[in-house]
């Protein structure tokens, strides 16, 4: 594997499993020092990285809480002395419900984690880049539900649309400081989140694979690689972009 992140420090949130764990392993295999951050235990991810000879530090973070997010960025600076890139990927799904029956507390929790969480991470990471004066790259995880409606998922759809707005604003505001900000929009991907949704709503097990032209779910690794590329110098001219990684599902 190319060591194109040698000497770089990268934060990944939602790194305990799924797409974030795959991205953490890939960044580390490419030479990055990775802050492996999640609200859940990240031992499986950190063990996989160190067993493969990579370097990382575990971080317990709640992306919905600003002090926790600021402490995550500070951990990168204290441990490795700098920050070069971040993959703001933590997110949750929610119970399917018609909008008029949606649970208000659940709406607030999803917005707090999926939208405000992206804002808080961008805010703290960009502040570190600006103070360093070195530029940097950030990728936020949106979703196909960031550009089309996911029926019965008002909060998730609104939050993922909002993430794209934040990404565009940040890309515009910080372009002159060599800070690139992009979004990755996964389609149905075989992760613990999607497996749990299909377990809770068995009809989804029929519908979701059929929603992709190939009939198969994406692997977490295939989505992670798109995010890793967007963070790499190879994507140096890409900013404010929404990269759909769904095997062609949305373009039908
Ligand atoms: P996942 O459940 O495996 O990973 C999400 C991670 O986020 C978990 O490890 C979880 O502990 C963490 N997390 C949740 N709340 C947090 C918080 N408050 N602070 C810090 N970490 C928190 O699921 P995944 O599918 O890998 O999801 C990654 C991202 O991809 C999410 O943003 C999700 O919305 C998005 N996404 C997934 C799919 C899919 O089909 N799997 C499709 C589109 C978008």
C-alpha cells in the first residue's frame, strides 16, 4: 500500500466499527498516526492497527458535546504535535416513523449527533488547522439521504442534507488557507448500523439490497477508501464536493 499519509496525523470519528474502523485501518496502513475516536470502545480498531504495525491513539468522544470534541482535537495536538486531516464520520440512525409521528426527543438526538456533531468537529479541527497555518483536509460522512429523501427518516434526512451545507460553507470560507472540506455520501453499506436497521425492520432486508443496481451492499472498506482519497494530497484540487459512493443506486 502507498505510504501517502506518512508523517500525517488524522482524526477519525465513529471509528469503533463499520466505515470509520475501515478508514482508521486504511489511514494507518498508509503511514498516518490515527486518533481513533468513538463514543464506544475502540479496542478492536486500535488492536488491528497496532497488530499491523501502525500507530494510533484511542479517544473516547461524544461528537454532540463541544468540550468532548475540543478534547479530541487537543489529544491529537498533545500526542502527535499536529493535525493534518479528519474524517468526521460518527452518526446514528433512528426508528422509522412518519414525520407527524416522529419522536421529538429522537429528532433532537439525531440532529445533535449527525448535524451538530459535524459542525462541532469542523469547528475544532479547522481552528487547529488555522492555528498551525499548514492547511488540512476534512471529510464528513453524509449519505444518499443527504441529497434525496429517505422516507420515514425525517431527522436523518434533514441532518445529512445539513452536513452538505456545512461542508460547502467550510470549503468556501477556508479555501485560501489551503483547507479542503468534502463529503462522502455512502449508499447501503454492510455495517453494524445497517444490519441493526434491517434486524429491527425485516422488510428493509428485502428492499435495501434491491435499491442498488448490483443488488449487493457496499463494503465499509469501499466507502472508507473514497474518504481516504479525499483526505489525500491526490485530491488536492477537490473541495466542497459531494462524492456519492453507492454503486450507482441514486443515478437510476
Ligand atoms: P456504525 O454504527 O458501524 O458506525 C457509527 C459509529 O458512530 C459507531 O461506532 C458509533 O458508536 C459512533 N457514534 C454514534 N454516536 C456517537 C457520538 N455521539 N459520538 C461519537 N461516536 C458516535 O455505522 P456506519 O454505517 O459505519 O456509519 C458511519 C457513517 O456512515 C454514519 O454517519 C452513517 O450515518 C453513515 N452512513 C451509513 C450508511 C450505511 O448503509 N451503513 C449509509 C449512508 C450513510
